[in-house]
C-alpha cells in the first residue's frame, strides 16, 4: 500500500518518510516511490503524540501478531511494534529505510505548563526519536550524522582535508581580529550566518543571506556579541549546486543575473539560469571523500567556480532541497534518492 490515504496496515518493506506536511521535496520522493509501487508511510514528528501513537517491545513475541524476528533479526533482539495514526498502521519490522526530511518538533496539548512541555519534549526526543534511531535500517540522512555535518567549521575542515579548495575563513567575536582579516583579504570580505536566519520584518518574510561587508562593519562592536563567520570574497564566474546521492553526483551551474544573486544565489531565484556540468575528477573525488568522512548518503554541495575555472567549496547541506535543480535541468535526483531508499544504491 502507498501513502494515498487508504485505511489499513501498511504493507511490508515500507519506506518511512518523516517530513513536514507541506514539503515539495518530500512530495517528489513519495510520488516516485508510489510510481514504483513501493509502500510508504509518511508522517511528521510534529504528529507525535497527539496524532501519532507508538507501542514497541523488546524481547519475546509480538503481542499483536505473534510473529518472530524476520529478515535476519532474531526475536527478542530487535524492537517490534507499531506506529499508528487515525487511518494507518505501520509495523516497525516492515520498515526498510527512513527518509528524514526536516520534520517539525513534537506538538503537545495546549494546556501543558511550560515546564511539563519541556520535559515531554525531551522524553519524546529520547523515547520516540531514540526508538526510530534504534531500527536496524538505512536513513537518508542519518539524523545524528546530519546534525554533526551542519557545523560549518567541521565542513570546512573536512573539505580541506578531502582535497577541496576552501576560501580563507575567520570565526571570531573580536572586532579587531575581524578588521585585520579584512585587511589581509584585500578589503573584500563576506559574512555568513552559521544557521539559516529567517523571520518577519514589518509583516513581510525576511532572511539573512551571505553579504559583502566593509571595514566599518568588520570592526563594529556588534561583532563582539557572538561568533561570526567571515570569508574572503572568491571571484566567481558562476556557482554550482552538486547533489550527491550515495556515490552518484549530479551537478548544475547556477548563473545568477542580478547583483544580489551574484553574491548569494538564494536571494534571487528568479534571476537564475541553469546548465548541466561535470565536476573535475579531483572535485568529484573530494566530494566522495567528504561524504565518507561525514557519514552522509546525501549532500547538497555549493561551489563557486572562478573565472579561471577553480572550484571552491562553500558548504554542504545534508538535507538540502533538490527539486528546483531537477525541474530546471532534468537531472534524475529524485530517482537516485528513491533508488537509495529502496536499497538499489549502496
């Protein structure tokens, strides 16, 4: 059975999809798995505990079915039980893989006190999340590995160790150190937040993107308030989004034809032109080494390509979107993700 809303138990060898209710990237993967007649059970961590219940046991026979372990899992040595919504039930032993696509946090009853809510959220993370992590199945991406890989300082170190070119970088809360770095970089420096910063300003959505900063901003007292990441400006002919799925690489040039898009292409999707490309062998090898070191089966890599043709690593997103690239170029990224979740890609 696929994730089409029909009631009843989900059939064997199911892909568990943990994603928000409105997620176009997850939709692409679910639609591809449906097309292949691969069973899917889609839910969100936010559904727990109000709309999603679990009951799992370790040891002995399963109360509901009496079945013993299968697929090489001995009875009593693996968790058995169910996830259940109002319409569907998933046997945990039938999960073949998990697609972990930015699920939201658990939601609790409105009447809970703040302290009780904090305790319940910790217990849900360790209990519900811990149970899923204990399933002997493949994850795309593994949550722990993905969380570690989100640290930009770690990414940059691993990229350099993997043979990729990286820009000169400073992390500091010292305005004097920032000002000195700007002078060493020839006066052209960019600031990047460590995590996505989004919110509303005057009722409109706003985000903080990569921005060029001058000497006055580098030496400003606000630098002292927290950790800041500064990098030398890398001259760019264009940028590349390289999506890695297992050992398969899909690369597309991004030409942003606006001033804002030239600094950070995410700020102006409407200015983009895309073109298929192939990464140089040394870059492809470096990307695969990074994936191995970080323990990731999936990564959305961003590179600057200089006018001289040098590929310079910027960052990797272990759960980045790919639909916009696939739609523009026809790269079969969704199919590659589905292959990996099915076990066709090792």
